[in-house]
C-alpha cells in the first residue's frame, strides 16, 4: 500500500548526490565511505532501501530518535552507492505501507513526518520484504535493503521461505538490523540453511544509540561484499 503518492519515475538530479550532501550529513557520509573503502567497494553501485518495523513495541524507538538516526545512516550510505540521493522508505506492521523517499533535501524529521500517519500493527516481515522486492523491480542491479525490526515475525516459516526464494530470484541483500533484545529469530536468519547464496546479515543494535556509525556500516558492508561476489558468480547480479 502506498499511503502518500502513486509510484512515479524518480526525479533525476543532474548533480551527483556526493556533491549535494547537506552539512548535517557530511560526517556520517565520510564514515560510510571509510567502511566502503575498507571493503574495496568505493566504486560499487547499489540501490539502497529502508524498511522499518511499525509494530506497537517500536514506539519507544520512534520517540527517542533511534529510527530517525537509522534513516540518516541509510541515506549517508546511499550517497556512495546510489547517486540519486534518495532512499525508498517502507513501514510494515500488519501490512506494508510505502511512503515515498528519504532524500537529501528533506531528511531532517522525515520519520516524525511520515510514521505518525501510519497505523501501528503487528510484525509481518514478509509484507515489508515483498514491498522492497517490488520497489527493486526484479532488477539484476544489486539492491541493499536495510530491514529494521525489534521482534519476531507473525509467520516464521513464511519469512524463512521468502528469504530462501529471494536468495535465488532477486539481486537483493538483506541487512537485518535488530533493535531491542527480542531478536533471536532475526539472528537466526543470518545462518538460514537452504539458500542459493548467503543473502542476509544480522546487525545487533539492541541499544541503537550504543552502536557506533562505524560499527553499523562495517556490519552491513562486509557481508554485503561477500554476497556481491557470490551473487555475481551465480548470475543473480549482472
């Protein structure tokens, strides 16, 4: 469900995102760049998305700014990987709700502006994952989906099955960021058997404010690099 606008072709800004970074994101963007350089991915391109849990238990993380911070971290990473300066944003609860893009011109307060218009729900991982796949358009260009949650899914078997399916059929890497301490299932997805390639990583952000920007980026970028190699060898990424 797209709550705010119909999907349309992205607006192409002739100025590369790296040359449009606002002052408030300069340090974060440099930190993301260092992680990419360490992984040898400074020239890599990928479409970055952010998918956020909007179940009731997430309320404290929205209130204390943890989710806004993650949105800024995702945008700063995308500056290096995707030159349009936009990160598609999807909330999921009992269903998925796509709210448009986080962009360099309007990133400040974007979570407060959007999430308050989205109903609280349960924790349907698959709804959020399917929307991310749709946004990616079944492209063979690599996609990096930062998928955040603080709890177990409504249907564990459906989530596992869908992760296996996307490992074969979609050029998408899932960076599962776990807020709070109820993330045992999410942690297990990192080692899920039966996948064509390892297309997921678990990032432990039990206390989101205690996880440094450097550590978050390293925890995303290093396994993303390994997936890129395996997915390219398997013909999933072209």
